């Protein structure tokens, strides 16, 4: 698993890895500490947004499960 640099609880730095399948895609492994901080688990969906030089990940919450 990728080690994350933690500057504060809401800002972490992780490393992009090559997918290794010849696609040219990158993979970002999110450490358990990051998943726990945003309340998600493996298999949950995240939205991704570029804000300036920052990539913002947010969990997609199903309205039914938010009740």
C-alpha cells in the first residue's frame, strides 16, 4: 500500500502508480486512513473534481442510504 504524507487530517499526499496493463492509466491507492477520514470503504463510489492544482475526492452518497 502507498504511504501517505499527512500534513493535516484533510490534506494528504499520495503517489500515482502505473496501472501496469499497457493502458497508460494511473492508479492512486488510498490508504485506510484516507478512506476512514471520508467514511468510505473499498467498492464505494467517489466523485472526482479538479480545483486548481488539487484533485478533490468526495463520496457519492445514495439518498436511500443517507436516511
